[in-house]
């Protein structure tokens, strides 16, 4: 349970960081919070040749709401994003999801951008990015490359970040008018990876009926699965049935496929009802 | 594969400045225990699950097994050894664990003490539910959690009785 040897750099600027990554392509790996990467190193499941520690790039610590987007820098810790009141007002789903990410002590160090780049299909923030249609900004010596969420997640633990690229920030759209969100998941142990989970966004029309609804699921596919639930017309039971029909999860040591399918239905019902209630409360308020 | 090049790091542990030469792959937990002989920080799972190795990094509770020592360069670290007051008396959290029988074998205790110490700085008056959330990331295999929850609440009481709480723990 000790990491294998690796080269190490701790750049002071983004320019220096991408130059080091370019110099070590394809053996470089970015170290931010390390709450996923260091366990992989300790268990020797990952053996990068060279780590580029970005913890000195304080210019990437930002969390701000601007131009209809929540912008989260690569060094913003989960705990900082979760505590940000502007973010909570602008896009409540982010806080609803982050409260379910591991434990306080892990959230103190782990970064939100890092967990998205890690692309764990059980990750709460991967589902948030996919559901809301966020963007990841990648930077290399060749320039900037924004990648939409729909193209970012390629497979389990595989995102569209090239070995010479640094993900500097993610942008997540703020909550539209007359809308509400909710997050629901089931995990075996407090703070552990979800056996199944769902993030829901519901939008009301002018007469407070549900105009549109969609959901993103974790732990039921290799990448976050986004489903349109608008056909349910705001009926949680119908939405649950749609979810059960549309997800095709795999069995593993944590749960059978049938149990995951069942959970997808139940959690969809709960989350959609909560999201609609939140949207109504927000429309009135 | 890269060789074990040594890096110079300087950090403060429990108020004492240390200058060290460490390979990049040295975990902070191993650095504290092996290089600095501060064996109060315990190593359980070494992948961030058990919480026994929790230390305070610039006042924030983190897993020392998920941090490279070289990454901690320039930081102020507090281990369980640094929680005791300068006169050797127990801190509020330590005293509460003794009062409430919050430990048996003691393996997990350093991680609980550090995590709770940091959490009470942020939330000095936790409810029982919040107390359970505070210790949610720490595993104990013998005492069970009832007495540890009581210890969190007792520690909050003891802290409140202290004259002008000082995070450095001066008497």
C-alpha cells in the first residue's frame, strides 16, 4: 500500500503546468486534491510516470457565478464549493450533490473539477454536469479546448482529457426560471459510493404544470445516463416507470441489476416529486 | 520508471519547524510516523476510508495517507500529539473521550480526535445528528459509536466552558 516511484513537479503557474505536461506527454498526470488518485497510487492501480501537482496554482481556486454560469476552478475544494452561498442560490443542485460526496474530511481536500475529470460513473458531480449540460475547459500548450458534458465522459474512469491537457475549470449553467432540482441516492454505508443515484431538473410552465423534466443517473452505466422525463407530465409514478424501462444496469458485488433498476424507479419518483416541489416554491417565492 | 529523487520540504508540525528530504512518493502519514517518529497518527486502510490517519493541515482536517509529504511543503500540520495543551493537560475533545469512554483499543482514536477538533471549530454547538455527521468518515471497530457521539457533544460543552477558546490551546 505504498505508491510506486514517480517524477514530481509543482508548478507555480498554469503556463508552467501545461509546459511540464507537454514535456511528459503521455506519462504525465495531474494531482489536485488526490482523494481518488492517491488511493489508486497506494493500491498501485495507477502508475503515472510524472505527477504535476497543481496545488500551488491558487489562480484556479475560484468559485464564482457569472454570465449565467457557475464557474468552478480546478483547485476549488468540494467543501469550498458546498459552502458558497452564491452557488447555492444560483444552482442548488450543486450543493445537493456535494453533500453526498464522501465525508467532510474528504471534501476538505478533494476538488470538484478533479472528481469530474476522474469520471467515476458513481460520481455525483459527473451526473450534475451531464444533467445540466455543463462544460469542462481544457488547456494545453496548443490552446484552450472547451468540451461539453455530452462529449466529455467516454467510459468508466475515462474522460476526454488528453495526457497533455489540464482541466482548469468547469462551467455549470445556473437554474432557469420556474425550475427546481433534487438529488437522491442509496449507498450501503454513509458517504460511500452510491449503488444507484439520480439528479433531477424539473421546469414548470406559466400555469405551474411541469413543462419539462430530465434526470441523470449514477452507477447504472459506464457514464452518466441522462433521460428525458417530460413524457411523464410531472407524474412521479409514471417517471419512475420510464426510468425502470430505460435503465439497463449491470450486476456487481454491491447490487444486482434488478435491484439497481428498482432503485432507479423509486429514486426517480422521490427526486422528481422533490424537484417539482422546489420549483413551485421558487416560483411562488 | 522514475528513480526516487529526493525533494526538500519544510513544514511545521505541532509548532516545530522541520526540514526534510523525502522521495516524491512518501505519504504524509509515513513521513510523520517514520521520518518524524510521531507515531500518534495511525495508519489503518491507506486508501482514505478509515480516517485513523486524519491530521490538521493549516487547521483543516485531511487524510494524511492521501497526501504526499512533498505536497505539504510550507504547511502547518497538527497531529494528535499537538492537541494536548502546552501544560500537558488534555484538550476538551481528549477530555471528553476520557469522560465518555469514547475509546477501547484506541487505534482509531487519533483520527476521531483530530476530525472532531476541526469540526468543533466550525460548528461549536453540534446537534446529535450533526455529531454523527462529523464522525461519519471515521471507522471504529470496537467501541461502537454511541460513546463517541456522546464525546462529541461533551467536548462541545467543555469547549464552551473554556475562557476565550484559543485554537492553539494555550492555558
